[in-house]
C-alpha cells in the first residue's frame, strides 16, 4: 500500500512539473469531451435570472436556439468543422440546408418555378458536444474546468424514409 501511494505521489509531482500553468498554482488534469442533451439544459437557464436582468428575455428558450441567435447576431463565431472557415452569422439557419425547385401556379393556371430553401430549426439540434480542460488548483485543492470549444450536433435522418440515423456536427464555436 505504501509503494502504491508513493508511486501515485511521484506521478502527481512529475505530472505537475510538466503540466503546470505558468501564471497560477493549477495543473492540467485532463482533456475531456462530453455531450449535453440540450433539452436538459433549459432548467439551468431558468435558474439564472438573478445574474442579469437583460438575460430574462432568454428564459425558457432552448439552449440551441439561444446559441443560434447569438451566432446570427454576431456575438458568437461559428466555424465550419470540416473547412475551418467561418460560417456567416446571417446564413446559420440555411448553411448546408437542402434547396429544392418547385412549380408554383397562379390563379390563371400559369406556372413558374420557385426555389425553396429549407431552414434550420433549433429543435433539430438536441445535443451539444463540449471539449474542456480540467485543472487542479494545488493551493485550494479545487477542480476547475475551462471550455475550449463546443459543437452543435444536428440530427441526421434518412432522406428516403425519414428514419433517425445519428448526429453530425453543424459547427464549432471556440471560447
């Protein structure tokens, strides 16, 4: 037992020498990726009304909708995960969404073709992937986490049958 605790202490000391943050008493413990279910995050937002009166307009909204609106308004910068290029905020609801051409008839029976752009809904973004670093403060013994980036995960459905297949990242947001 003494050998194990000595080895563990040695590992922590060595690890702290290599992972120590230069401007504090914190050491990097690990990188972590977790997935949040967006619907389960709503209650957290509802409990924060005391923080900022301007934030009360966001109460009850899904987290994914709040993030999409922040991207649209330019408060958050969305990055295409595949190309690492920014997604224009005004295009977040139509980015890589299907486009179709349909015939539209007027009252006289004349037809013209119209392009229909499908719009993204926050309802189709039920998950958020979070990448974070965990730190241990050696002075206080407290764990802290720092979010590095998040990804909004969209549902994927079969185009033929509409059956749910899985999730794909829409965009990445760095913090």
